[in-house]
C-alpha cells in the first residue's frame, strides 16, 4: 500500500512542478514489473525483453489497474485545469517534520502528506486564493486503489 501511494504522489508532484511538460517512461505509467531491453549486440539481438505487458493494467487480480487509472486521472486533471502552460508556480509549504508539501500551480492548490503514520485535519496552509477549496484529484480514492480516507464533498 505505502509503495503504491508514494508512487502516485511522486508522479503527481513531478507533473505539478516539473516545468512545461510531463513524460511517462515506457513501463512507468502503471508500475511495470519488467524492464525494456531492445535488441542489441549486448543481448545477442534478443527480443525477449523488448515488450510491454499492457494487459497487466486490465487484470482485476493485480493493482496495476489503479496506477493506470491514476495516470489517466492526472492527464484529465491537467486537461481540465491546464497548469503546465501556467507561469504561476509557488511552493507555499514544505514541512520536514510533518512531511507535508503544498504548492500552487496554475489555478490549483496541490497538497501532499508524505508522512507514513500521521493524518491531519484542519491543517493550516497559505494560498493565494480565499474561500473554500474542494478536492479534484485524490490519490487515496478507492478508484485509484487507496483507502478513501478523505471527505471530497
């Protein structure tokens, strides 16, 4: 659980702060279990590891489907609230003790709790925007293989 949660959050931090683009490397889009090794002299021109197992994300008995769905959710979020083209980027909080990172990008506020055991309620963070905020992407949603611990209403 923890590894998959970290995988999703690190991907979203990279997407949110990574500049003007986001690249998914072959196999990383849903945590592929194998490596890619294209035919070359060093492996006797073998095609044995020159394949992707796209079917793994479609299997209900594996958790790759959740990573694949989260990847899709991130792309849909960026399409709905385009932040990659925005010049507004501000990291408002990094708390080493609480393991919390908060930043603004475009019109979105990204909040990450990397702490392995602590959850927070009513955590005070600074933002450019007044008013009530709502969750538009939750890495802990059961749809993405999480535990659905946040109230997204």
